[in-house]
């Protein structure tokens, strides 16, 4: 079996599948099929591999194919040199990683002129061979026989022999493998503060005297230390057996044992000392670089995984739905930007109000907002969570308090992450050429409340900012991972073919940016698509793209009822057989779970479509076009808690999870600074992975446990409050630890506005809400 042929078996073991399943999936990927398409519509072919398994498969396939190409290049290089042996060929075949391959290739790799080469040119290889052969002879005496003009004395001769020894040890794949394994086991990552830069690098003070095992150092700490090193505030080192006496460390003994230098002769003594020197000067340095590189790669992989999981949670957050929405992008000096969009996201009106410093036109702002709410029948108000967010929320809350009747708009704090990036993008300029950049942000805030997925796909995933140390990781690898998350999220939800924007369509399986633009252009010119089949009329959209995309595109109210479902057009005949078996019209049957559950799925299996596809079709007919996202709900921030200075330990608050890291979850509690629920505080039981408990977008109840105003740090807990904690909280209250009232300009009270401004405000409330 060739190495390439072994790839399916290797991947199968890693993802918990059979080699035949992996082989089938590889064939589909090589044909241009996407992961979402394979996961959803080729279950019979792959034996039901899910999207997570397929993503891992695709990533490992790339790595293993690159490794096989490198293996072939190494074999060719060594063969051309005439140095290939049977043992070497076997070793190359058995190498399971790129690192192992490079270790084996090291002695045969073309290299610049080394000290060992110079020593050989000076005739010192025979001296080294003599020391190895004559252990009872004095190496210095042996060296006397090799003196030349280039080697003036015994000391120089022995140094040359030592260089040859060191190079030999550094090119031994077996020794390198054992030393690398030992270092991974016992190595300790040590960080120290750079003297004289303690004050400037205070944010890294946790690592000024830090020491922990290399093998278990978590991603966030590794990346923090690496950043501190890059910024010049920390030095990093990998300590290996630091307490071992010189010449007696396990690594030095391993190097000596490799030379079989464990005897008592003068030659053995010299070899041991030379091996210890080679370890300290050459081997440890190069292997430390390797392990630090491995550490960075491991930390980056974990950080990218955290970012990907958070992004997925954010993209699949509950949509508020198609309702008239007002978006508010808060600001102090530059004013609060206002945008009103209808149920489809179309911009109806924009404005800028100035309720805060320096204009302080609070009444005018409320009047303007009330008029827009009444005129456009606003049902949702999305407030960006940036500067002046809580002040703006207070303004809106006081405004809504005076609305007559029960039906009032719902106000929601929305993450602004990436809104400014979108506002200044070429896409936003093309979408809203007539709008100021700042107003585009308000539109984005409104739309991301209606449908987070549809709006967030317009923003580069990295700009959404739900990762840890995202700027410190491999940007290409990060982008590839996040793009996969966006693709999976979009295709899991499905896309309305007749309303979706080009950026959203571009993320559909098999489409891409160019075809997305063509679809929109065709729609603009010819009107809405009547059926999925009409996609084939789009320029440059051929049968292959149609196959990949059709099942993820929806047409509501079209000629073909199944076009509104996730049933793929290739399986419509199976769906019609199911409908015929029920003796019903397809429109009346769709959604009738009771009738569909009476059917035997196996009765509809044929040579093309197996049981998994039939079951998927039945599930889709039962709940056509079902949205996998959760139902919409929001957090309610506590009144009077608007700044970190208002917080006191013991307070119980409600908030929204904004980010989940390996060490805990960040929660927005409405004070402009997210609090941290450390992993140890997420639950009364042990939590290994914070994602097991919370995800971005969750609404949670938290208790304040620590407030550090100077460093802007808030410690929160989701554990049940204990009697001791309650007693401490009561004691703080007795000692005057109550939250202070809002110290800014007084905002409207429940008594309502008065005077001329108040009359205008009252008039503005008339209309839809005053009828």
C-alpha cells in the first residue's frame, strides 16, 4: 500500500470513522463538493459523516497530502545523492509527522559550510574516529598526531573533533526524537519581566515571575506571554531539568548513551563531556526552538477553535424577526445616529440626535425618536453597546414609559462588533451610497437584531471580535477556519433566494462572490425567482453549482412548494411518492407531523436514495423550512447600574454572554466593560470547557464577586449564592456599600416631560400609539 493510499486509514482513525467512509468523502471533495453539501445530501455515500467530521477530514487531508509530497521530495533527494539504504527507506515510510521526516532528512539536507565540515577538511575526522575506537587512550595524546598548519595545537584538534561529534548527534533522528519527547515531558515554560520596563509593561505583571509545565500551558496564557515577549516586556525560556548537576541531566546522559560512552576510560570521559557540551550549545537550543514553535501552534489552534465556536454561536443567535426596527448607534459629542428599517431591512429614515454633551438636547432627541416610532410603527429598538450605550438606553426607557397602551417597542442592547468596519467598507458604500458612514452603522445595528446571520456575513469574520488574542495567531489559518464556520452557519439556516443580499448568497454552498452578484443582477433584471430551477438561467451558473447550492436556497410562495424546504430538487420524486402515499395535496401535508409519522421510511428507499435521505425528507416535510436557531430573548439590565463604579460585590444582575474563552466567559452587564465569569465560577460542578455551560448570546444571571475600577476588571460568578456570600454582601451594605445614584445630567423621570418641549413630545406620541 502506498503512503497516499494510507491517508484514508489515518484520517478514519482520527475522526472515528471507517476508511471507506473517508475515501468516499475525499472523492466528493476532490470533485468540488462542499462540506455542507456532503454532510446534508450525501449521507448514503459517506455513511453519515457530519460537518464537524468532514471539516477535520478536509483539514487533515491537506496536511497529509503536503506531508506525502514532502516525503516524495526527500526520497528523491536522498536517492539522487546515492545514499538511500533499505533501513533509511523504511524509516522514511514509517515517519508519521513532518517533524519526523525532517529529522531523518537532516544529515542529507544540503547545508551551508559548517564547523564540522571545516574540521573534516582539516583532517580531523580520523581523530574523532580514533577517540571512538580507543576509549582507554588519552584524547589529547591522540590529537597530537593530527596537528597541521590549520590545526596548531591539541586543543584546536579536539575542538574540531567535538564539532564533528556535535553535528552527528544533532543529525540523529533517533536521539532527537527521544530528547524531544523528554523535553515535552519535563519542560517548564518560564517568563520573566524585563528589568526597567515593569511599569510600562504592567499589563503583563502576572507573568513577571511565571513558571508552568510546557505540556499543559493553556492557550490564553501562552499567547499573552508571547505577546509580552514581542512587545519587549517579557523574556521566555524553556527550562529542562534545571536542578540536575552539570553533565548529569537525563538529556546529557541520553546524548552520551547514544555514543555508548558510559565506560571509565579517558575517551569515554571526553565523549561524555563533548556530548554534554553538544546538548547545551546545539541540541537544546534547536529543540527549544522546535518546542516553542509547537507551543505557539498548539496555542493558536486552541485560540482559533475558541474564536470559531464563538463566531458560530453569534451567527446562529436568535433572530428577532421581520419587524420594523430602529437602530441607534450611541455617541456623545457626535450624537446618537438613528436608522429606521422596515421588516425586510429596507432603510426608511435616518437622523442624528444630540441628547448628551455638548448640546444636551435631551427633549429634542426624545421628540424626534417618538415621531419616528409613531410614524413607522417601530416594534424593536436596537441600541449599540458602545460609548453612551447605557445613557441612550435610559433615554429610550424613559421615552417608552410614556407610550400609551400595552404594545410598546422592545429595546435591546446589540453588539456593535464590526459595525464600524462594515460602515467604512466598499460593500456598505455600494449598498448605501447616499448615507454618511456613521449612519450606515446604525442601519447595521438595526438589521443585526432582525437577523444576525444575514447582517454579520457582510463583515470580515475577524472584525467581529469574539476571539482571544486573534491578532496574534496565523491570520491565514484563522481566516480559513472562520470562513468554514460562516459557510456552515449560512447553509444550516438556509437562504431566501429572493431577498438575500449578495454577501449572504456568496456563502451558500457552491455559489461564491461572482455567482452571488450574477444571481442578484438576474433577480434585479427579471424579478423574483419562481422556482429553484430558474437558477440555471443565471449567467455562469451551471449544473454543478446548481447541485451544490439548490438545497440551501429557499423560495417562499413559489410555484413549487418543495422549493420552500431543504429537500434537494434531485429528491423531489421521493418527496412526491411520500405525498402520494398519504393521498394528500402537498401543501396540506407539509407540516402535518401526525400523518407523516404513520409512514414507514424504508418503503421509499430506492437504488439512489437510502434511508438517511428519506428520513431527512420526512423530517423536512413535517417542519418545512425549520430554522435551527433558538427563540429570541434579551437581557434586562439593572436600573441605576450604568458604570463600573456603580457595582458592588454581592449584586445579582442579568447580562448577555459576549465571548467565551478557554478560561471563562465574558458577560455584558451594561456598564461598558464586560465582566469575566472564570471557568471555576461557571457552575457549582466542575467545568472543563466553558462552552459546555454557556455560548455567545446566552442571557445569564450573574453575581458580582470582585470589582477592580483601576484595572477595569469585573469578576462575576454563576454559582449559587452561599450563606457566607450573602452575609458578606449584607455587611458591605451596612458599611455603606450601596450603589451610588447616576451622577451625570438628570434624565427624564416618570413624571414625564413638561413645558413646550413636553407638549411637542406628547404630540409626537400621538399617531399609531395614540389612536
